[in-house]
């Protein structure tokens, strides 16, 4: 029996995740650099992310030195493009008002001197892969070293239950992207709909995996 694939998410129709996609008009465009190992990961959250954001492009690879699309984006947003990566120079993203900050976490996030210093960011790059693969992509691509680096504050709990990560509270690419955009656009509520849908997506994945056994 042939397994019919959904034309949108490229997954078998009984495992189609398109129903979980929402429609968010993100003001800040997102570029996802996806490690090739992640492409076939049916658990991957990036397909849900790309279907839900109006401005989100995925580039698959490991070494992007000759990648015209990435080089074009770096030039287009020169000085205003930021990589979400915990380098030693990374700036912690914060909301510019306490009300927004109270919205999404019970934890006391550390208020740093860089608070709300996100106004100049016009595009973000995220790395999709395990920590090891993300590190590899970062190390291989010198063009990513020269741009601004941003990180999320500690203490954001992950809703991701499918893939156990070794690091506590490691966020999926979808969650990290939502939390980053919410802070840069200073609008926590806007991205809650996708995070809520993500919880349902997780439950669906788990039931699907159980049924397969
Ligand atoms: Zn689908």
C-alpha cells in the first residue's frame, strides 16, 4: 500500500500536522539554518513554524559560506540582523515593559543592562539542530561570527515533550523562535497562539508514536 503524503508538510496523511498551523504575521523575518540531519526528523518543529509564520525561510545545509540566499539576507539587513546563539558576546533579549515580561513565565528573569536593547533588530537567524550540530554550523560559518548575537533569558520552560534533550529546559526551535520574536516585537500575546498549538501538536505526536508501537 502506498503511503500518500500531504503536499504541504510532506508527511504521511495520517500524520499530517497542517491542522496545527496558525497564521501569524511576524514583523521580524526569520531565517532558519537547518542542519541536514533535521530535515527527515518527523518530530521537527520547523515545518510547523514555517507554516505558521508569514515570513520564515529555511535553508538546509552545514556550511553556508557560498549560500547566496544567506549572503543576500546578511547584506540586506546589514547591522540589523541577529543570530540567536549563546556565544560569549550574546545580548539577552528582554521585553521593554514589565507587563509583557510577566506574561509568559513564573521565573524571575534577570534584568540586565541590555534590557530592551532589541529595537535595532530587523531579521533573526536561528540554527535548527541538536546543540552539537548548531555549534558545528556556528563554527563553520565565519559570516555568523561578525553579526549581533542574542540569547533568551534563562528560566523559560519548554513545552516540548517528544525529544528529550540533555540540557535542562532546552527549547525546541519553534519555541525559541516564538520567545525571541515576542521579545523583539515586544508582544508576548501574539505568539501564544502558536505556543498553544504546539502543545496540541506534541500531544498528537505522542499519540501517533504510541499507536505505531
Ligand atoms: Zn500536512
